[in-house]
C-alpha cells in the first residue's frame, strides 16, 4: 500500500492508494472496484475530470449500490490504520518543526501556542475524521453522477442528517445533480 501525503500549513490530507490487485469491496468486479476506489480516494479531478466522469457513467449499474454502501461503511480498517500512522508521523514532524527558531519567529504567538497545545490524539482523530468524511463525501458526489431517483432520495436524507460535514456534502451533490441532469 502506498501513502501519498499532501500538507498545506496545518491542514493535511492523506490518500491511501491500494494497488490494482487489492481485494475488491462491495461485490464489485475488479475493474469496477478500481474506478470506484480511485474516485473515493481522489481529492481533486481537475483538469481532466470528463474522462473519469464518463467512466463512472459507463459503470453506473454496478457503482450506484457500491457508493451507497461506501457512505454507510466508510473506508476499511486498514485504510484508517494507514491514515492514523501517517498522521502520527506528521504530528511528530510538526512538533519538531515548531521547535525551530525560524518557525517560532514566523508564527504569531497565539498560532504557535495553539499548534503546540494540540495533542497527538486530537490531531490524529482530526485527520481520520477528515479522511472518513472525504471518503463519504466523494461517494455522495459519485451518486450525483451515477445515481437514480432512489439514490437522490438517499442523498436528500443525508442532506438533513446530523453530521454537518456530510449534510453539506449531500447538499453539494444534489446541487451538482440539479445543474447536470
């Protein structure tokens, strides 16, 4: 399993990319799983989104139920463990960098204090939450591309749900669908 880590200041995202030969999920054939997993792991489609969207649409029948399950089940325990490991390493690197004089001088004192007060557990939990919410948000976005009326009804339910992040993702997916029927 390869880890690709993208960090911007204190905001970071870990992408866990499994090799093509990895076991599939949600009852998908290997080719369908590759497309679904790539979508679930992707942060940004620009600049070449259209071929990817076309690939999703070609596999609509297989992918809709898979993306519904992806929302309910989230990433695998192995993927979450990989995110935890990468986040803990980033936390330790960040703690060390905060000791460097040039970093201490460049940051406003209140920002430096806030960064120093963040515990490893809190940092790692935030990274795991971001990864899991991103996974589920990507599944919702995929439903806006491949879903039928029943999938749109499920997105409506998520849009009224208790999780602000997932409700926002569902509303965004529904808005996309309305503008791209």
